[in-house]
C-alpha cells in the first residue's frame, strides 16, 4: 500500500528566560486622531506664544510679519478678550488673554484625546 508522507511542521521550542516576541505595532484611527489633535494644539500654541513674545517686546504692529502674527493669533484669542485689559501695542505688555487661551486650548486638547481614547 502506498502512503503519502506530508511534511510536518517542526515545532520550535519555547524560548527560555521569559522572552516573548514583539507584536507588530498597528496604528489605529485613535492613534492618528490623537496625534492630529496634539499637532493642531502645538501649532495654535506656537502662534500664541509668538504673539505673547512680540507683545512683550513691543514689536511694531505695522510690520507685515507682526501684523500677520497678530491677525492669525487674534482668531484664537478673541473668545478671551475682555477677561483682562486690552493690549497697548506701544509699551511692554504681558498678554494675559493669550496665556489664558493657551491654558484653555491645552485643556480642550487633553479632553479631546481622553474622549478619543475613552474605550481603551
């Protein structure tokens, strides 16, 4: 009688010493969304920090770069105007509205990332 021999899988012995092979890292939508949230927060924070520094150094608001920074960052600071006094662009000024904006946007970013990773 003819019999076919099929090759059998050779079993590899379990490694000793507690070694476990690493599983491949799979980037899920959560990871991508979390990174996007932190990237967006980083860009907003950088613009607001630049605004704070320019106001502290009494930068000339008539120059194109400073006017651009004030215009872009003004979008993010508008909800916080009126909490403290308005900036005077002719003297040294600590823009407390921008500092409050950075803190609030940071809290929003933390909350969004916690919400995205809620079921983790």
